[in-house]
C-alpha cells in the first residue's frame, strides 16, 4: 500500500521540477532580435524631455503601434516642439534607436516663425537636427507661395533650403504674419 | 437628362469656390508682387535673409532683374522685404532700358536701384557706361559716377527722350 503514496509523491516532485525548469528557462533566455513584442493604443499623448536642453516635445496620435525592435508606428499624429515646429501628418514611423522620424504621405510643418511648409513625405533625423524631403514642396505665407522640387531643413527648422525649380510668387510683406 | 443637368449645376456652383480656395488668401495688387525663379533658395529665419541661387530671374511689375545670386533682406521686426540684391552677371530691364553690371541693390522701400561695377546701360542705339549708377524709380532720375574711370554717354540726338531723359 505504501508504494502508492511513494508513486504519487514521485509524480508530484517530477511535475514540480518540470514547472521550475520551464520557468527558469523563460526568465533566463533573452529576447531574440527577430522577436517583436507588439503593443498598440489609441488616442495617445506622449511627452519627451531632452536631458541636455530641457526642451519638451509632445506627440499625440490617434493610433500608436509599438514593436519590440524600438519602432513606433503613428497614425494621424501631431508633433509639437516647445518653442519649435509643429508637424501634422497621416502616417509616420519613428525609429527610437536611430532617432529618425519618417513621415509618409502629406505632411504639414509650421515653423517657429509661422511659415507653413507643405510636403509629401519627409525624413527627420532628430539627432543631427536635419530633415529633408525629395518630393515637391510648397512654402505658404499669408501673401505668397514658393514651390520647389525638394527641401532640406536644419538648425531646428530655422534654416530652410528649397532645391530645384524654385518659383516664388510673393508680396513685399510675404513674411509678415 | 434632368439628373445630368442637376449634377452639372452642382459642379458649376462648387468649382469656383474650390478654385478660389486655391488662390492667395489676401488679394495683393500685381505691382506689389515679386515673381522669382531660381535653382535653389536658402531661407534663414534667424538672420532674416532669403538667398536665391542659380539662374535667378526676379520680376516686379515691369522691372526684370537677373543674376547668379539674389538676396532678399527683410526687416526682422516688421518682416517686410526691404532690399533686393543681385550679384554676379547682373542684368536689369526696365522702361525699355537694359543694364548689365556686377551688382544691383534695389531698395523696395525707397524704390531706388543702385548698379555697381562696370555698369552698361543701353536703350536702342544709346549707351551709357560708368562704375556706379543710382536710379530713382519714383522720380525717374539717374546719377552716374565714373569711379576711377570716366562716364561715357552716347546719345541719339534725334530723339526727344533718351537714355538720360534729357528731353524732359
């Protein structure tokens, strides 16, 4: 009769060992690079504060999908930099490892001085503070328009270079807002 | 057929509104507009300059300015364009006169144009050369300076109004 108790006890010990072993394996194994944990949320507002300058940036989006490989997908988003630019767009991908924001489709940038820049897709390297678009660009002031084939931005969007077939139709007080 | 007519009516009512939205928000008279074409434009919002580079052509009413580089300087307080500077192989066309020089400074506030460096102004057969020419666009007057060289003028005596407006 006693051997039955010993058998049950042995089974319990084996099960306990299996559970313990499997738990240890899960805790100890790092995530493989190809393994992407994904989380998503709607109507998200994110705040970021730069350590060196103390400047803040607010990113709000209707939908955010974040993957384990440090990539964030934004839909219907607004970026507002403290004392800086405002960016509105439809779709964007933010690579947190490289600090690169890639906007796809139509995008509107409002510079610090109030100028409106209309682009179709652009890439913003936040590390070097440089951005560019290889697609046609339109710079709109209250009393004039400048169009070009491509654009480059630097120094927190205070320097704008319009490249290729630049055509400006402006009033004398074009830059007056 | 009635349905088609209704659709046409809706489109014709909507179209002018759409077109109007695409035009400039504030009406500006054509004489106040500056039309500029170039290969590249660099805007520095901090220093208040806009530099057009490469085959630049600027048109304001009946004045045409061409050059390798054109700089618009604007008052950082009022944000109004005050000065237009053309550098390198500058060419100006105004009131039937053509001019070539090294540099043009066109004050939009005073409506005064200053041409410097090997200035040559021509009108038909007439020709004027100097090192500095100041043209008052409002009063239609010119001051020509020879610099190190001498001012040279070739006039057509048969005409009442010439390159220097002597007939006025």
